[in-house]
C-alpha cells in the first residue's frame, strides 16, 4: 500500500519521509507517542515553547543541513551560554576567562594558562586513562573538582574514574572571554518551536502520519503495508532483545509553571555539586528572549529540573552508554541487520549513537541519497 513505512516521527523519520515524498514515494509514518517531533517536541504553555524532553539548541557547521532546516523554519539568534552553579557560586560555561577569573582571580590569558599548567604538572598525568584524568589534564584539579566531577557523576551514574576519557575530549576550554558554548557557524531556535518545524517537514500529500501507534506491537501486519521500512526505534527491540538490552542513561523532568517573570535569568543553569539531586534547570522562555510570538514580554515562566537516571524498561532512553560491553553488544545486533535487507535502521536509537540534531538530519539526508540517488 505504501512505498515506505517509517517507524518514528522524530527528525530522522521526518526528514527521510520528506525526501522520499519529494521523489514521488508514498510514506506511512507511525509514531508510538501522541505527538510528532520525537525528543525535539515543543509544546506551548502560556506562550512559551516548552522543550518537553530537554533543551535542544540547534547548531551546525554543515551548510547543507543549515539550508535544509531553513526550508521549514526561521531561526532566532539564540546563543547557548549556560552557567554553572556550585553551591551558589556562579561560573561561566564553557570554561573561559570569566570562569578562570571567578575561580582563581586571574585576569590575563597568560595567568590562566600558567595556573592550568601548574595544576596539570602537579597531577602528573601523561596518558589519561579515564574521564577524571582527561579532565584534570585539560583544565586542572580546581575546575575538575567544582565544575566537572559532581555534574558528570550525576549525569552518568558512575564515578569519573570508571568513565572513558573520550567523553570529555571535546571539552571547550578558551583563553578568551567568549562564552558561546558551540563553535558552530550557525545556531538558534526555530521560531514557533521545533514541533512546527517538523510538522512542515511532514506536510506533504504523499505522507500519512498515525500517532499513538506502536509498530512493534503488531509488526507483522505493519510490515505488509510497505515494500521498505525505515526503523528509528531501539535496534535491540527490533530483534526482541535477543542478546539482552543495550544500556542507556535516561532523564526525568520536573516541570513547573511559575507565577513570576524570571526564575534564574538564563536558559540553562548546570548544578555541578554532587549534593544537588538535579543536573540542571532549564528556563524555557529564555530560548526566545522571554517574549511571545508578538514580541511581548511574558509575565510567567516555565522551568524544568532534570534528573539523570539509569534506564529501565518503560523509561525513555536518552544517552547510549559507550563502553566496551555495549559496543560488543551493538556489534552483534548490527550483524543481524544484514538479515533484514528491506529495513533501514537509522537515528539515535536505531543506530545506538549519540547524535546532535544536525547530525541526525545529515544522516537522514545521506540515507535518502543512498536509497534514491542524488
């Protein structure tokens, strides 16, 4: 009945569906949740676009991807400049001269570099074997103890000495006063929210979307509906967890509507001490400068506290756990995909891979080119 059955209405599924539809293919998109857009879903609460599944700030150096998303949304000029709260002490993120001045009272880049080098030498680390040693070798012990250790252990649920070094190798460290977190040519938030952007991607006569529909609950019947399947759900679930489940970190959100105009003065505040149970608080209105679509100041605000946890069946999987055990398990599942010639596995869950949004879109565009040619 359809050329393609696409499981999941997140970014990967929506982009692939749009590319297929524009090449004359009919697509049925099945979404288990009651809404489109996957984890980038935003819902309006009193004029505020609330990021239900955590903060999503679009950023990319990929010109093709940037042109692509601009077909479906205009983007504002939001710049990601989070701050860290350590027992009430406020530090700038990413680590830059504001951070070093607050931490050590240094003023010049030379003074900051000397302080970091002094602590690196004292630690005596030559070949970092884990995240703790990698962090200390990059920024010294003071910043590691206050701004990295507690936050990271809350996020991953493991001591930093048990986490691989590569997780933090891209840690931004700048001897400038630049507090823009991303080194990206383009960044921002889609005006009108991510849901509206994904809705425009799916708005095509050749695309049909069905919500609240669990493909895996009746997969054999759904398989008969299309010649090809694009599957963006968990790869281990497709194979009925034959070798056991892959591990994830999950996130729980406590969201509140507050009768005040300003709670924390910034979109994202990370709580880096070990004692605070949440990892960060998001104040959603500041992604759009505290104004509604008409440019009026919003009198109330919405905040979300984020709590990291180990994934359990029934919870939402967020971050793949990139260790040797899960890499070996993934390889076994990937080998099974060769027995499914008419199924394309893609996206964060289908590939068990941490993706930024632009990488998801680039991967979907690449898969479409493989499938259809240029």
